[in-house]
C-alpha cells in the first residue's frame, strides 16, 4: 500500500525531537550526517529531553553530582523509542549519562527509518563504477529547510524561540556540529553566544509554562556534553 503524507502522520504521530535533531544534522549536499562521532549522545539527549518535557520522567540534579532520571510511574510514553528510555529507568533512578549510554546507540537507525517513512529523507540506489550498488541519502520533503531556518532565525537574528525550537537548537549546538551548518547558519561570535545561552537554559523572557522545558533542556544538554567530554569525543571547551 502506498503511504501518503496523512497516512504517515496518522501511523507515527508528530515527529520526535530526536527526529528533528537528526534531520537538521543531515547534510543534503553530501548525503551524510554531521557529527557522527557525537550522534548517539545527542539523539539520546533528545529522547531524554522529550521524556522530561512530556512528564514521563523527572530529571534533576542529584546532591552527589550529576543529573538523575526517575520514571514517573503510570505515565509511560506510547512511542516505542521514547518507551525504551522510560523502561530503562522504570525500576530505579539512574544517572543521566548512564541513560544516554544505554539508550543512545540504538536510535540512529530507527530514527532514520522514520524520516525516510515520512518522506523527509529519501534512500536512492546508485551504481558505483558500474559494478556495485550503493544507497545514497537525499533530501525529501523539504521539511529540513524549515527546521534549519527556524534555528537560524533564533541564532542569527535573535528571534525569540519557541520552546521546541530552542531545545532543538541547544541539542544541535551541543553536538558540536554547528560549524558544519555554516552555509545555512553563519558561524560567528553572535551565533556562538546565542547557542551557548540556549544550552544553559537562557532563552530570554518567556512564559512560566516554558520553565520546565528550559530547565530540562539545560540539565540534559549539560549531561550530554559531560558524557562526550568523559568519552573524549569532544574537548572540555566543546
């Protein structure tokens, strides 16, 4: 059966934050994903952020240091990828970095499959040297362009961010891959300053309802960056 846009939306629901992060990091010119060496941490961070924002888990700083993640019993998410994170902390609270290491590595493939299923990315078969068949990734629906533009408007123009856009920009910044997006989002001192502010939960004036999103994003981004530093994936300066 051929799936139309409405069928995909009905089957999978709205895109996860982690899907949007992966889509923004996708590079249409080369067909690659920016920041592959940090990707599982960042995708895990996106899942953990969404679990916290949606109230499926509680995330807070532990008195002994590091962020702790506790499942909210009776509020398991329906989405299977989010559920994998919830299940991991359902029996006992866990350190956020431990959650990232457990959940993150298995996310890239399923998230990419979802983006392909939605038509946001296309898989194209190509012949190499007339002998081998390879699969290339190409831009599909154009949704990526809209996401990148929303992030650019916040980072370059200083436009007040919607909570989801702010979380998206913070996670992409934490990945260390913003310089690779320089053709679409200029890499300059103002952009760097705004991106780091978003990472720290400084989103400017906003409604009180955004406080949970700001705090959750800041805690998870800090845990994500700390995990990458501990694994020597990035330098302490990012």
